[in-house]
C-alpha cells in the first residue's frame, strides 16, 4: 500500500538515502591549503589576516577576528565587554549551548527572555527582563532567520547596554538590506558545518575599536602581538584570556570557501522555498515565521507541526519522516536522542554544576541565587514543542527536494 508509512513497514519515499555533501571542497581548496603547508609557516598569520579582512569586508564591518569555534566567538564577544562576575545577559533558551557557554565561563549569568513567532528573542519580553545588572542582550538569529534586531538595538541604546548578535546559524541573512551581525556592537559566527564551513572555526565582527582591542587580545592570551593594540608593550599576559587562534591552514581554506559561500546560501534558500511552497496547502505544517523584508538563509528549515490535529508528537512525526528516507533532526539533535528542550532545562543549569559544587556565578552578590528550575518561557515552550528540523544542504537535488515534500505529505495524511 503506497500510503502505508515506512515506519509501519510500508515502502519509503526515498529508497536510497544519500549523504548530501555539505560543501564543494575541490582542487582550489586543496591547492590553497597545501601551499600553506609547503611554505612551512602554518602559524604565521598571513592567511588569517587576509581571511579576517576579506570576511569583515563582505559585511562592511571594520574588524574581523578569526577564532577556533562559534562557541569561542561568542565567548570573545562577551569578554570584549569586560563584564563583572554576576552581570546578567538577556538571551534565548532556544539555541545551542554554544551561545551561552562563553557567557558562563566569563562568570556572567544568562537571563532567558521568551521568543516570538520568528523563534528568536521577543523584544517586548526582553525589555521586561532588564535590571541594574544587565550588561548586554545576546540575540541569536536561529536557523538562518533574523530576530527583530532593530527593536533590540533600540532597547539596548535606551538602557545603555550592549547588543551581541549570535549569527552562528545565520550567515548572510538580511533584514531589509542590513546583514545579520552588523547592527550589534559585536557579533559571532561559527564555521562548524554552517553555510561557510571549515569543519570548525568562527569569526568575531565589530565596528567598535575599543571592543576590537579587548577582543583581539582576549582570543590570543592577551599577549602584545605585532600590529595589535598592545604592540610595543613588554611581553606579558595582560589579563586572563584563552588561546582561541586558528592556523593559516584554516585561514587559507576560509578564503577559498568565502568565494563559494554565495552559491551555498542561494542553493539553501532555493531549496527551502521550494519545500515551503510545496507544503503551503497543508494547514498542519507551519514554517518558521519570517518578518517582512528579511532574507532567511536556511541553515536549517524549521517546521512547526500541529501535533493536536495530527495526534502525534513532533518526535514521532520526525521518526516517521526519517523512516521515509528524509533526514530530519529533532531540535538540534539527530533522531534517537530526544532533546531536553530549552537551555534552562539542561543539567548544567538545573543542577547546577558549573564550577565544582559551588553555585557560582549564580549566587554571586545575590541574596537569592538564580534558580533555572523556576524559569518558564510559556510561548516558546508551546511553539517549539511542535518543531521539527530539516537540515538543508547546498547540494540537494531537485528530486530529493520533491521527496521531502512527498514524505511530509504522506506522514501528515497518515497521522490525520
Ligand atoms: C546559535 C549557535 N551559537 C553557537 C554555536 C557554537 O558554535 P560551534 O559549534 O562552532 O562552537 C552554534 C553551533 O551550532 C550555534 O548554532
């Protein structure tokens, strides 16, 4: 029976699931990387300098700092603000742990505001969370969408606090001509399997010279390197900082990949739009809301399933889709690992086990320590409980895109 779900023994829509390549690594990448290796100067920094310059230029931003992951990019953004222990940073709970790990390592505390129908921070709720200890708003542009960053910029300016943009998933997304990452005081990007992928790595962008000075020192153990802000000072570590540098091998690869990134982005957008159009008559499926004038670059395609009408959970829906040969993930995880949901439910915050057996920094200078077990973002929990994620690859064939549509149609029909 053609309509019998594959998970129940029916014939799957995709008979030969493929490993779609994420990126076009080719002779030009091999040449660029091998040239660096042959030069014997893999840590010299010339390729890194050029990559930082070229990346920042693509965004029309003054400074770029290449780092070794998205997590370290966001950590560097936070550290650039030189916060005091216990300072609060308002952010979203629907994101990778990598958005807040650096914030906690810098002894700040995340304060979780709710999201709106874009699945990103709701500016109205953000404003209600501002206190005398708020240092910054950290907005995450989820899946390639853009939050209402203009409104968040206004709020940050009104209260004299910083705005950080986590663009790890939203390379080259735009809001009415403004590229994601350029409205914030400082922003961070990941190159670990994102639109621009180096198998790891990240970038920090800023127009603010004071923030750049602290950030570039921070990513390099606060050492006085040539042409850096501490040039000429005695060789010493000037403040507590890690080593988040990349090598020239990654810098060289990044420069070649940057030339190809538009094609990756355009392919993802085209595929996502075709799928959204193909599912538009199914009222039980709603794609992530995109505000007018926003260019979503679809690192992933997020769909909300009306689980009440379909009488299944989003996890069951995703399992059925996977059996049809479509590779969804549930939340940010592969299937088989049900996610815990918002970050405030994750053990590192609920137990908490941040620094040994202490509650630091959640109890620093506070009569009542922050208790994440009491946090609840009502709208976000309702919206995201029906969410399934289809990772988008730039190499998807038209046939596979059609199969994604057919498989969703089949699963909806079966669960109705
Ligand atoms: C929104 C967001 N922030 C931060 C990170 C951390 O990036 P990385 O895995 O490169 O450390 C990720 C990773 O996927 C992410 O999606």
